[in-house]
C-alpha cells in the first residue's frame, strides 16, 4: 500500500502471524477495527497501540521498562528454566 498509515488485511495477517481469514473474522467480531474501501478492508496502523512503530517515545519506553522489570521480578525463575529448555 502507498499510505504507510493504512495496512491491508494481508499485511495485518503477516504482522500478527495469522491467516487472512482470521483477520476477517477479527474484523467481523470487532476485535480489529477496519474501514471498507471498495471491496477491500484497510486497518489503521495506529490501532495497534504503537506496536509497529520504529521507536518508542520516552513515556512509552518507561512503561515497557517497568513492565519488563515486574515480569522478571515475578517470573524470573520460570524464565530461567524456560531459557534452559
């Protein structure tokens, strides 16, 4: 697609690691918001909460850092065991 703010259903499927049919089902169920243009659906990139942005803003980075620290604190031993598996 030419507009980088809009994603095709194929692009969304590739990014999420699911099939196009699964994307259509999620659109139908309201899990993914999409607009119909002609016969095709497009999805706004920003709908994914910045997941696909190239860089994080300072407050977003702080939020991610805090979440990582919490996970490591609570599940550190489990993560170590999984890393050795």
